[in-house]
C-alpha cells in the first residue's frame, strides 16, 4: 500500500484546490438561483394584463362599438375626445399604453372585405403592448369575418363573436417532461454547471498527484525497487477511483442538501447518473492530461481552457436553445453537449420532449466518449513508457 | 574464490543503429567501491540501467549476487539501492516522508522501517530538516536527501550515479565520507562520476569505458601502470636553446620535452629519480632555474591516454 498511501497523502496536500472549486460552485449555484428568483419564471413573466387604452371611434358603427366593448372587457379603455398632445404625453409618461383610431367607414369596408390597414394605432416602440393589443384586435376581427363569411347577419355575427371570445378556454402551460422535473430551485443550476466544475476539480486536484507519482524519475526509482510496476499502476488507478468516487459522493450530498426531497425522485437519480458518467469522462481526461503535461504549474490554465471551451460550445453557461446551429454542431463532438442535453430533458428545458430513449442515448454517447478517451490515454501511456 | 557480486559478460545493447554497449564485460567483487568512468554517452547509465533491468538488452548475461537479473527479480532488487543522477524525490512530501515512502517500497515492517528511516536521516545529517519540503532545501541538502532515499533500506549493493553533481565542496565531502562509511558497513558500491579526484580518492577499483566498451579496469595504481607516462617534470627556466632541449629529450626515460619560453615540461616513461638526472644536466649546462615540480600521472592522464579525450569531451 505505500503508493496508495502516498497518493492519498499528496491528494490531501492538494485538497484546498478541490475545496475552493466546490465552495465557489455552491456559491455560484445559490447566486444564480437567487438571481433567477428575482427575475421570475417564464410563466410569471407572461400573464394577461390590463393595459391603458384610448380609442377614438370616428365610425360609431355597430362593429366599432362592439370592438371597443370587447377591448374594454380586457383593458382599461377611455373614449373621451382628447387633444393629440395629451395622448402623446400619456404615451410618453406611460399612463397610456396603446392608442387606437377607428376611422369613419370602417364597418362598410369590413363588410366589403376591404378593411385591411384601416385601423391606425400608436404605442411606445420596443414594448410588448403593440403586439399584445394588435393580436386581440386581429382575433376579434378574424372571428367576426368568419361568422360573416358563414352567412350570418352582422348583428348575429357580432353576438356570436362576443360569445365565442368570452368562452375561450383557459390556457395552461403544460410541460411534457417527467412529473418530477429538475426545473426550479437549486437542482437545475447545480447539475447544469457540473461539467465545468468536474473538469476543473479533477484536472487541478487529481492531475498533479498523477504527474508527481507517474513522473519518469519517480517511476524509474520505483522500478528499481521490489515493488512491481503493475501494482504501482493499480495503486494510482485505485487512488484516482477513490478521489473520483469521493468527489461524486460530495456532489450527491450537496444535491440532497439542496433538495432533501430529491432522494425520492427518480429524475434526481437520473441526473446523478448523468453526472457520474460525465465524471468518468473527466477522470479519464485528467489522467490523459497528466501524461501529456509535466509541469503542475500550468494545470490551472489547462483546466480553464478545456472547461471553458467545452462549457461555451455545449451550452453549460448559455442554454443550448440560444446557441447558434454552428456552435451546436461543433458541440455535438463533445460529451458536455450530451450531458447538458440529458439535463435539459430531465429539467423540461429546450425543444425536445423527455423520453427515456433520448436520455439513455445521451448517457451512452458520454460513455462512448469516455471509452474512446481511455483508449487514447492508454496509447499515450504506452508511448510515454516506451519513450522513457 | 568468492563469487563476484556483479558479473556482466558480452553485454550488447542497441538503440536502433547505435550500439550503446558493445560486448561489455564487468566484474564487481563484494565489498568494493567500484568506479565507472567514461565520457558522456560512453554507456555508463545504460550499463547501470541494464544491470537494474530497467532496460532490455540484446545479448549477453548479467548476474547479480550470482543470479540472473530480470525485471521481476524482486528479491535481488530488495538488496539493491539506487541513487539516481537526477534528484528523484516527491515535492509534496517532507524529508522524513520522502525517505519513509522510498524505504516503504522495500521494507514492509513499520517498526523496522521507522528505525531505518531515522538512521538514514541521521546518516545524511538531515535531522534538523526532517519536516522541510524538498523545495526549501539547498542543492547539497537535496542531494543528501536523494542519497537517503536510495540507501535507507540498508542495501548490500548501492549504485550511485553522479551523486555529487552541482554540490558545494562541503556537502561533497560529507557525501564522500558517507559513501565510505556505507562501504565500511558492508555495502558494495558502484560509483559513477565526472570528478576524477573523487573517483581516485574513493574507489578501490575503476573501470574506464568509452563507446560502450570496457577499455581498462583495475586499481588506480594498476591503471597508472598501464600508461606510458610515469612522471611529469616542470621547471621554470629563463632561457633554453634548441640544442639544449634536444639534449634533454635524449636523456634516459624522457620521451617528450617542450619549452614554452619560461617553463620546461618533461614527460618520462618508467625509471626513478628522473628529476635528478634533469637537474644534473641543467647544472652542468650552467642554466639557472626556478620552481621545480615533479608529479606522478593522475587518473585524468590515464583517462586521456586511454580514451584519447578529456572526460568531459
């Protein structure tokens, strides 16, 4: 056990780096969740809201009055005649959100199917009010036209349009992901940022130990002793496994600390499995780095370069749905892409609906990456041994 | 007759087209301090690596303690200590932890190991630095730590590959005394160095090798007897005529004489009292002379004459 014991001893001396990364990670997760909570969820941000509308009805027809009534059922509508300057002041000071003018002859034009572009409106540019009210006006007029086209009289069509729009079913956002999705709370950012953290922690924590004990001088000295080379390699593998499993255990503990009820949720266990597979890949990467780099002082730079490139290409920091196609195409050749894809599936984010097949595909691809990297690492190890 | 502790016969080692060891022969007896001398690239380290089975060789046999040395000869390796030319210690461990780790590769018994490690610390006089990390040690102290790591397990056979490179004179003397002490305690030592005076002072037998071949082996005196030069005479003279120089060349045992304007240098081969003959001639010629030196050939002269080059060429 001398090699394993000294592995643990050296690991302890580099323990501060691991602790530092994990502490920053926990703080970041908490910070992002707090920032997210202040911003509100997507459902909270997009809710029906009554706006301040001013309608100038020059037509005073049954259609214009019905449209005014419909809009008044949703918004705070004023119809008094006011000066143009007063309207502009209202828009500027946000006491008015939208100003609609229904021109004279609007009803006749509508019946003649020639009302396109007749309505004029004003709203503050860059606000959602314009889109929001326009969509409601279009909905009303399109519905009315359909009833007219069906042969109903104008009064009947207005009545039916009013009824139809009043009885619209309440819309509800439905997520197709599994019932216990990771979204919301600390778990989603906790799992999302793991690729960067795992790569950094493993390269800065494990690689220096391997560089030290696998260095040519120490290897040569060990080869002179009665300690078999195979046992030396096994001790290093055992030490790496110990470190990897220890790190995973800490991740699990943090996960259940952030979400104590997660222990009963299958989706959390699926996310943990996803993390474990990515950890395998990162551990093999750390071993490969230890074979290619002999100076421990550059490891921070290497860890940051690999971690940041992988994170930005694969959607760790920026959601995959916001990344350009070209970036995603490149990201597919990196395991972090499939890790994030699986996390998105579990969290109900992104464009794809969760299904077990897709999840296991992501896990399988990550395992393939780990296996391929293991082969490269083995080849590098053989080459290095032959060289020395 | 006792069996040699190391016996190498017709050892051949090739690196593709380069022949690193060309039918190399060597025999080291138990209790010796055996010096291996040779210029860079002569095959010294290759020889040691082959003996330790760190390198596979193409032809020949290597026997250590009378047994064939193989990579899995762990019982033989248990009795061997190696002090590498480059300091091979772990920067993250203290002096004590380093010695304990390397000793632990040989000695499993914790109590015995502790005793050995403490003895090794005392032996290299690093008692005050036990809790220091290698980066805090000076070059000399680091070399001593390197030695302690190689000898803590009390091996019967120790390979010391240039252990005094880049070491201050004080530390060097301590290291050399330590090596002699190890030898007195019963260890056989194979020593390689660039420093001729060290080898001359330390080694009981020396082998000179070049281009992978053994050129000569023996005690210092035996080696000195192998060369033509037996005495070097230097005399400060103000003026010397060419005919006088020719006359000196014709003196008995003188095989070379040169005058550079103020110093007459004479090389003699064999014979005794050569200086007396030269001084008699100078006196007879009425030549006044100053400082006079007579030196016996050094190991460096032996090396130069045998290999045709300086050790550091």
